C-alpha cells in the first residue's frame, strides 16, 4: 500500500479525542516533559542533544525536553500516523510542510499562530528578524492560513558549477539566465573528453519547481485550492530541458547522488542541489583524481537577469501536535528558545544549515569567513526571492507524478498531453487528500 | 543404481559443463551485491561517490586503500554494540517462542481431533492474507495499553505466534504415520509424551526451518521496532543502519560496514541450520 494512502486511511479511522485547542493564556508549563521526535543522527544528533540539555538546564520553567531519534523523515511520518491514530503523539515532531498538512487533515496539530502572536509568550518584535520566506513557509492556505509548523533551520537550492571545465572552454562566470545556461552546456560538452553540461539528478520534482519559479510560475494556487502544473512556465521548462537532452548536453541520472559522482569526477559543468550537500560535494571533489580544481555555487539561472533570483527553499519544520495546553506551551517555549540568534548560530555551526534569523549573521561570521562557498550561499539567501513548494496534504504523491511526467517528456512524450494528464492527476490527488 | 556405460565418474560431459557454467554465472550474480557491499564498506566517503562502479573488473569497484576503520566507526558511531545485542536477544526470544508455540499448535491441528479444528486452522491461515500495515495501528494500540511500549515484550510477544510456521509444521506432522502414535498410545503415552518423545525428534528439519525463518524475520525487522520503541534501550540493528542516512546524503561506507556486521549472524545461522538439516534427515526414524 502506498505510504501516503496508508497514512490517510489510518488518520481517518475513528479517533479518540486526544488533544485540546486553545491559546496559552493562563497556562503554566512548569515541570512539563516534552518528547521531541527528530531525524538527526551522527554529529547533528549529538549537537541537537547538547542543545536540548542546555535548554533543560537553563529554562526557568523547569521544562524537560527529551530528544528522540525516530528514523529518517519517512519513518517518522509513518510512526506519526500510527501514534496519532492511537492517541499518543509526541509533543514536538519534525515534519515537512506537506506531512504536517496530512496530520492536520485529522485536526492533529496546534495552530502556532496562537503562540507566535501571543502577547506574553509570542515572538513580539523578533518576528521581523526572521527571513520572510522562512517564517511564512508553514502558513498553510489549504487550512485557512493556519501555521502548522515552525522553521528550526533552512537550506536553499543552488547550482553547483565546475569552473575548471567552464574556464577550459573560455567561460569565466556562471550563467545567470537559462539562455546563457544552454549555451554554456553546449560549449562544455565534448564527446572526445566525455564531458557534458548538466546532470538531471533523479528528475527531482524540486528541480522542476526551480525551473518553473525561475520563469515566474508556481506549482499551486495562492488560495490553497489546488495545483497549477499545466502552465506556460511549466511547458517552457519542459521544452527547454527536453531540448538540452536531445542535443546531448544534458544527461538523465537514474541513480540518486550520481550527479555528485560526475561532478566529483569533473565531467559535468552544472548540477542543482541543496546547500546542505556542500560537504558531500567537497568530499567528492577531494577524493577524485580528476575533480575540478575550481568549483563554486551560484543562483539557479532565471528567465532574465535579476538581483533577486527566485530560489527554492528546503528544510523540514517542527510541528506541535495537540496534547494538553501545558505540553503545547512547553513545546513552543523550546521552539522559541531554539529560534533565538545564539541558538541558531550554534545549530548552524553543528549542522551547516542556515539560521532562520538575520540577527544570527554576526555569530556565524567565522563560518562565512572560513568557507567561501557557504558564504556565497548566504549571500544568495539574503537577496533571493524565496519560494516554497506546495504545503498540501498528498504533495508527496504529486511529486512522484511530476517526476514521471518529466521523465516521459524527456523520453520524447508530447508535452501538452503529458502536462494535461499531470494536471488532472494532481487535481484528483488534491481532492482525495484534502480535508 | 548402475552407472551407465556412457558415463564414468570424473568425466564432465558437454551438458554437465554447460549446467556448471550456468550455475557458476548465477552464483556470481548472486554474490555480486555482497561483494559490492563489502567493497564499499572499505572506501572513503569520497570514494563511495566517485568510485562506485558495479563491475568487479573495473578499478572503480575497489577502494584505493582499504579503510578497515570504517567498521570501528560504524560500531561506535551508531552504538552497534547495543543494537547488535538487542537484535540477538529479540531474535533468540522470538525463535524460542515461535518454535514452541508453532510446534504445539501444529501437532494439535495435525493429530488431535477436536470440534472446529478445521475451521480454526482455516482462520489461522486466513490471517496470512492480512498485510502487516493493516494490523499496525491495532497492534500498536494493544501494545501501548498493555504498557509494553518501548519494552522487550512489545518487540517479541506479537511475533511469538506465526500462522505460517504452524502451517509448515502441521503439514509435516500430518505425514507422521498414525500407527507410530497409536503404538505409543498402547504403551501408555498420551499426547504430551507422544509430542515430546516422537513428533519433535522426528521433526528436526522443519523445526530448524521454522527457527531459521523466525530468526531472519526478526533480525531484518525495521518498521515494527521503529514504531514501538522511542529510546535506544531495545532498538535493533536495523534501526542502527538508518542512522547513517543523513539529510544531505547517505554515508554509504558506514552503511555498508554496518550492513556487513548485520548480515554476518544471518549467514552464520544459515550455515548452522544447513548442517542440522542434513543431520536431521540422515537420523530420521522414517524409513522407506
């Protein structure tokens, strides 16, 4: 059974009343214990646990947070479905926006607007210090503007550029527009040398989203009432990529992370990926005998040159399931503490994710000075027009449909027919998954 | 059986050679994933990205310099010693429970006549058609209500009864001659004595099969342990392997090192069980 359908079936089973709504007014969180389900492992896991210990030791309400690794994102999603159906969710859980939406189909989450804006416990003037794209990503139009999560960190999609390969063919700067990108791909491709322009990683739907927003489009209606996948911008993006593949200057990468492999081996000029993959790219390049001597990151190309490129946001948020007012408030107080500049900077040092607050910049100056690529990514972030993929319930299935349509088009399928079919399929998935 | 004149011991015919070649190719194909796993476990992180050829003849298949330290890192980073111990305890308890409960139930279904036995057996078999995902939530609710969440009982008790194992053993017990049991009854043996003294010793081969399958199933289980545990206390080795999947990409060298560590007991159990199968059949009291 597909995981998403399993989740919907489980959540729609008869449920005991397990949580209370309502604000934090008059609530005392003293001595409350909060279970926090997360996906962090290794160094990130150790760093998160240390920060949790710091909170537990320093907060004046004697709130105790218990950080618990619960597997990768999809396992947490599965486990949450079971926990919600059984009436025993954790007090705090990591969730992508569409996963949170699925939980909310069954009214399982707290609307964090109540806490964010509360005069006593809210963010107050600090709200203005958050990057707007970050703080607004969890406000879900499908649920009437409820804030179903809060960002603990973020990353963005960038273009990894093999400057050594580009310079060998006389190109000295990364392309800023799709037209320049196409020309650079063609010049960087050589059958003799075995090089090519662009690695289409796994036909990831997030990259398709980047293509569309860079052309002024979107995947969803602003009112949260459905998807917009059969648009002029989507058609233009598909035509463009199909053209590159047909020319032989772009290659489909069937195996996940093989685009990093090709980049590390110096045979591809451009890949797209998250800034959280910087260390993996660095590893790939340093371990290869043929790795590029010079490589940089740059904004994803746009339709026309702009100082504010449209950039895809990555990163899961944390959500607070409905439990008791005390537990909900205690969980929120931890989330609020975690979002403070000092903690954000500390987490950035551990995880290499971006902090969600501008005021954290002086505290990560050492990271920015030590790593020019991380610094470049931070600069892109500060000027970018940040966009986020649809936070709708069932979007994970729509992503699969987008990948399948993309693949069909690259294999020669008719674009208009394929996109019409994709739109119909997305509409059905939206209706089936909606509250 | 007389050896045919056209064949003599030691001579390989063309047909035999073809079969041998085919089997050798098949064996290599089956071994290749394990070889890839072992080879990847000895690479650096960068090499797992840039040197990941699937062909053994390609230098990119092999590490430039074996990183034996990956095994130590996998063992300590993911707390493999704790998970390994947990997996062993869970698997051994499950095996003991499955073989005990299944053999008793199978003997009853095969050799004891009681009202409704056929209907009951059919009901047991019908549970084989229910996917695990359907019973996940009700099972979880029962476990939490019993207070077994994040405990060893929650990880083992639900698997102590196995419809498949009962079916497997029941088919074997049904083949035991009733005369054997009747003669034991004449000597004063009841069902318990007959079960312990006759049926069990004769059923070593299927019992080892049931034990091995129960061991492998328990050892490889991931979804249920993840759902019913929230702390490291009783998490098995399969959960430990997931800790190497980070958000930016998998640490494949550690995942493969962990996988090699995880698969060794299963391979060992297979070879132990295989030997016992052969001995059990050789010592069988059933003669032609």
